[in-house]
C-alpha cells in the first residue's frame, strides 16, 4: 500500500471530517500561521492510517519530508507556499497541495486543495496518546472555564425558611390524603 493511500483512509475522510468541520470554528482563533516554521520543523507529526497504525511525518529544514510507516521510511519533498497559505507535499511520484486550516504546537489540520479531505496531524511529543478530541476539549475548557452562576442577593432564601416550607407542604399533603380517604368511605 502506498504512503499516500495510508494518509488518505476512509477513517480520516469520513469520521474525522465531521469532527474537524465542527471543531474548526471553535478553535480557529488559536491558530498560528503556516509560515511559523518553528512549529512545523523536526517535529514528529503523526496521522492515523485507518488500520490501527500510524504514519509519522517529519518536515526537515532542507524541504525534505521523512515519512515513516512501521519503521519503513520514504523520503519526499515539501514546500511552503506562503501567499497561498498552503503546503505542497510530494511523496513517491505523487504531489498534493494542502491548504492551512489550523496549526498550533500540537495539531496541524490541512485540507486538500479543491476537495473536502482533511489531514489531521498530531505532534507526538505534545499529544503522546494521540487523542485530538481530549486535547481540544482541554484547550477550550482552559480558555472558557465553566462559570458558576450565583442568584442575585435578593433571591437568596434562608435555609430555615425553605425547611419550614417543606414541612408545611408535607403536612398539607398528608392532611388532604386523610380527608380524601375519610370522604371516600
């Protein structure tokens, strides 16, 4: 199976596509530009290949790209197209253009130019368990922690008043049941 085939699996295209399309609007404010090469270079970017395995890509400063699947390495080329905000990636005899969707120190999301296929790469050094859902949930939660809503001071009821009210309701209910029982006899 070719390396490109491993990178473009049904799992990546179908299941992750919906997740990516839903999460992108929520995370887009955290993205870095693709030309921030310090995030990209010499990092182990990993993508699931659909059969339970992973493919690792390492972008090198000399514009070579190392692609490792089960330890077997292919060497390709990559080029940053700044004005297009895209990456041109050549592996084996195939060259593909991917547009930038999201990039931070841990996740890179690219979309095939002219298509609807996403490639989600995870930095194995930052997300060792490769759980992108957990990473984004924690990131979003740290930015927007859950709020505790307090009632206005004039709506706060004394606990003692609530306790008496509860007893009153219970006694009234029991009285009604007894009266109804007597009336039905």
